[in-house]
């Protein structure tokens, strides 16, 4: 949705800069997650190192977005949809930073796995990655396009990711019992799965914030009575 | 588990998510009303200042009226105590009920209405020839009260309610105009309280005050609503957000939207309201 121009041009500029930084941060986090997984699947240590190095840039953007958000709240005291956009942008940056952290953790685990013979069980992680990445991309799309339906749809997909994680963990634990020599490797894969499950949780948070920004509806914790 | 279900566009987002059955939530009781304005239109000569405004004002709450200059908010405020009639060639249509009683009935004396419904103006206006004490009790004196003990008691009570007593108790004999701008405004509030009104109307009461004096008036408004119904006009949206329970948005003489302040300032229903409060008007 394109809002009419604000009477204060500087407000529109500040809000646009905030939004652009959020989208840039989302792009960097997405790239890091993709590189970390490619580093794992292709056993590529360089990609893992790039992912770990890029995390600093994501962290810097998080601080910048928080600073810019507080600055907008202080200078313009936005209300209604403007207020929701600023608050949501600041909350998004926190979740994006954590997705960047999960990517870094995956890259670190991948580097450890790459020091040993490859494990066929990496295939168990791939469906989780596809599910988590698609949730992540769609949640950012929901925010960027203020698409309420897409945001709601992302929330419902988290359960499948949780199921995939439980299933992969169960199979990996079985393999640990069958092949104790590879125990560390299977353990690292379990941790990678847990990281992807957390990515899904952050994508869900982003989708919920996107819905709040677009429609002022709080869809978190639906078992609680809505207060909006 | 949450599932998105296909629904009509009219349904809210939260309604589109399946959720476990909830216990029924009892509806909040309707607030007690002080004013019921129905289809109020006011003309100044040929010019129609407000058009078919219907608005219920809840008791013991602060209602803020916002809108751009010339939208009719001050005219509507003045219609609540018939003060607009002081402008020549004024005509009014519609009804205004105060606790169910028609304020515009032929049997109602406008002077009595203005005593029941006090008003605070943008610029503080203490009587320049009177002392601080005389300013507070002038309304009672004009109504024939002569009992000194009663007047002194009411003087102290009014100044205390206006949060001014501690600052002026030793200077009651000094001119009202010797006070600072913020103190003068609180003196005017004390003067209004002295005649024990049922309602206090405020027309941009803080627009000429510094932030400290503004904060004191806002705190006072918050305290006074326990006893009085307050209706205020303000151009300061942040102030409306801070002090009011309900907000009405007017534009070009019409009431565009009215509702709880939190709703108006986070998710207004009307696009005109959204555009105005977010600074995208015109």
C-alpha cells in the first residue's frame, strides 16, 4: 500500500530509509542462511567463513534500524499506520538479526562436519531448510507488500517445520545408536536442524509483525482473547 | 495449531484464524452519558459551521475533539453550553441533551447552562482588576453568595482542586495577572470549579503554555475527570492521545469518526482520520 505523501517530506524520507534498511537486512540474512546451508551440503568451508564474517554487517544494521526507529519516534511521534510501521520495523530487525545468528551457527557446525567424512543424513536436513527458507522469504514479502493473507499463511506453516525437525531428530538419534563413531556428526546435524526450526519461529514472528503493521491485528497467541 | 480459513473480506484477520472455542466475553456496559448531541447544525449568518453532528459524551471521561482549523470543533464545543449564541446572527438546529435535559428548551436559561457547563479558553483570562482570591469566587458573588465563611471554604477547595493552592495561598490578595501563564490558566480552572459545574469544556487550554505548565494542566485534567466530565478541543495530537479516553475527529463541519482514543490513534477506521493524524492531509 502506498500512503499519500506526508506533509513533512523528511518524515517520508526517514520512514523509507528505515524500511530500506530492514529489507537490506532481510536480504543479507537470507544470503547468509543460503550460504551456510550450501557450505554444509557442498562441504564448502569458504562459504561457511563468508557467512560467519557477514554476521557483523547484519548486527550493524540491527543497531542502525533501532537507532533510526527511536529517532523517528522522538522526532515525529508517529501514530496509526506510521506508528505500526516503525514499531514493526524495529521488531523485524531483532528477528532478522537472530536469523543471521542461526545462519552463523549452522556455518560453524558445517565447518566441523566438513572436517570428517560426509554423512548421507544431511539429506534429512534439506526439507527443513526448504520449509524454513520459504517461510522466511514469504514473511519478508508479507512485510514488504503489506500482504495480510500471506502473513497469516506463513504462521500456519510453522507446525510442518516443527514436525520435520522432530522426525529428523528422531532418525538422527537412531543413527547415533547404530553408528556411535559418527556421534559428533549426527549431533551437529541435530543442532543444524534446531537452528532451522528457530528460523521458522523467527519467520513466524516476522509474519505476525507484518500483519500488525498492515492491518493493526495482533494474531500472536490466538488462544488468548484478542485485545486489539 | 492455527489454520487460515477462507472468509469474506469483511472479516477481520483474527477471525480468519481458527482457534479453540473461547468462553463468552461479557460485553462492557455502555458508559453513562453526560451529553447527547443529535443532528446538531450551526450557522453563523449564511455560513454553516457544523452539519448534522451527533455525538454522545461519556460521563467522568475526557473526550478530545480534534481536526484542522475551521472544522467546527470549537463551535461544537460552544454549542454544549450555548456560548455560540453570543455571536450575532447565529442559528442552531438539532438537540443537545445534558443528563437527558434539552439545553435548548425555551424554558432553559442560558446563564444557568453556562454555570452548569464551565469553560476554559485558549488564553487564560483572569479579571485584571481582581485579586487571585476575588477571581476564584467572582462567579459565586455574581450569584448572590455573601457568606464569607462559605466563600473562603470554596476558595480554598477550588484552588486545591486546581492544584494551585500551595503556590498562591500566601498571595491571595495579589492581582490574578501577577501569576505565570500556567498558573493563570489553573486560576481560571479554579474559577470555573468554584461554581461547581457538572461539566468542564476546554478550548485548547494548553496552546499558550510551556511544557511544564502543560504537564500540570494535563495532570489536573486527569485528576478532575474522577468528578467531572471533560470535553476538550486540541490541535496537539500527542496531547489528545495522552489525556483523552475518547476522541472525535471533525472535518469541514462534519464528525468523521468518534471512538476510544487508543483505537483512533492506532487503527482509525476512516481514511480521512488516518490521513489527518498521520500528517498526510490535503
